[in-house]
């Protein structure tokens, strides 16, 4: 039977040759699978995979000798010596071919190891150190290829099995490595006689335990964007390859994240609530007949980045047909600002300044503040126009409004409006000026 790299051609090949199935191999695999299932059910402390491997190998050696393919007959005898140090030849052509799958393997290895650590934390009530876990794995995976090894990660199935069997520290992993080392040195000739058919049920059983089928079904039933990403990644893993699946999954996740963040961003126009003793600003205070024609106070809520920058600008433009002379941005609810959104903010500052107005900012967080200082926008706005609290910014705003425009204004957006408007009106009446 011809082997293929893709899933569907292999399934087609199996279906075509199903009538010529090898009975001895099927019997060996069935013995191994039955032993695994029975051991897991009745003797949970005994590793089912090991029991299945040993029992099926012994039965195959006693009764199916020469009728089933083994590791030794298919790939040669397993060497009983340690591998030699060999530094690989690094060329630019090899780097170009291997950089993409290497990145994907490193990414998947890190994710798998951290997931294993999270599972272990949940089972033991401990807390892992992510940095130490990834650094240790990285060092091991850089050293292993020098001795003919392949990348290794923390495995959820093995981690859970270790804990269920009494493991309480990382020493269980060291013991596992020592046992594999002793098997290599002492039992390599016997390991060469392991039937390949015995390996298939073990791989199937491990894959089934690692499949997280309940979580898979739960995410699919939720019918969210995450369900779509999960399904696409799963199908591409089966029908194409793991590298393609991970790349497409990451891209889709990124696009959907940007979309969700852009939908969550909102910019609310607010005014102080006269009935609130703390003088807090509220969105419901802004009405058609209760809004300052000269100033606008806006509260952006959410991260401002390339996916939301245009929405941020559009919100401000939509909320007021004529841009106010004084704009106060309450930035306390903006945890993140990128250069694209910073450019939109700079454009707002420039346009407001060209029309003779000013921009005030209150409550800005550390990351946005660091960015606008690096880009020079902080200096262009002016240090004296940044305030820790909204109340301080409003006090400054009221000193910037044009008293002449307050004459005859009935909006009374601020507490001080009545005093300011009345004082201006009296002054104009004393000088004989009319109110227009």
C-alpha cells in the first residue's frame, strides 16, 4: 500500500486495500488496545500503555513470530549506545526552508507546555513559573538536536498521568528521563522487537486523551468566532498540515480580535452632574438644550489602536457637527495607544489648534503617556494641558471659554455658567452694549 502525506489520499488508500488487511497485525493491535482499556478501567495505578505494549509484544513474539512487522524489521535495530555529538551544517538555504516550521514548532511547543503547566496547577493547587518553563524548554530543545534528538514539550496526558499516579514534583520528569535512558542502554535489543501494530493503539489512546473532546464540543456549541477559528484550524490540521493550520488560525484570531476591539470602543460625550456632590461627569447630562457650544468633554473607553483609530475620530466628528473650541479628553479608560491612534489624536490637536482652540487631557495612563512623549505630541499639546483629574481639567476649561459667547446662552452646561453669563450680561449692559 502506498503511503501519502495528506490525510484524504491515505484514507482513500486504506479504503482501497481494506480487503487485504493483515490479520496478525490486527490481532496484535486489538490485544494491545484491549489491555490498555482494561488496565485503565480496573488497574488505574498501572500505566495502561506500558501494559498493552508488553502484553501484545510478548504474545506476538510467542505466537506471531515472523508474521508482524517490528521496529527492528522496519527501521533497523535500536542502537544500545548514546548518540554522538554532531553540530549540524547551517546554510542559508536550510535556514530559509526550516525557519517557518521551526517557528511553528517552537510556538506550539510553548503553548503545549504552558497548557500542561496550567493543568498541573489545577490538579495540585500550585502555581508554575512560565518564564522558567519556557527558558528550560528552549535550552533543552536547542541542545537535543546536537545529539540527534527531536523537539520535546510538556505533554498534558503524561503530566496528568504522573500526577494521578502520585507525582508531586518535577522529579517525576527526571525519573522518566532516567528510565528512558536505562531502556536505551539495557533493553534496546528487546525494544527492537516491539511490533508496529502495538504502537498504533497506544498513539490512538494518547491522542484520544489529549483531544480535549469535551472542550472542543463546548466551544463548537457556543457558535462564536472562536468556534469558527477552532473548526478551521482543526480541518486544516487534518486536511493540510499543522504549520498551515497554525498560521491560518493565528491570522484569523488576530483579525477577529481587532474586529471585536473595534466594536467595543465607544466615545461618550459627558457633562458634570450638578446634583452629584462629587461633581462626577455623566453621559445623560448631555442633551440638545443642555450642552456647551464652546467645549466638549469626551470619554473614550477601550484601547486605541489601528483597528479603532478611525472609529475614535469618527465618533468625535459625529457627536458634534461643529468641532468645539475646547476639547477635553478623559483618557483614564484608554489602557493602550498605538502610533496609528496617536496620529489621529495629533490630527485632532492640530485641527483644533488651527481653529484657535485647545485640547486638554485628563487621567491619561502610563502607556499612552509614554508614547505621546516619545512622538513629541506631549510637547505640542503642552505640559500645562495635562491633568490628573477631570475636575482640575474642567476648572481650566472654564477659564478658556470666551465670556462674550456665554452672553444669552441658556444651556447652563456647568454650574459656573449662570454666574459667568450673568456677569457678562451686566457688564455689557453697563457699557451700553446690546446682547446679540
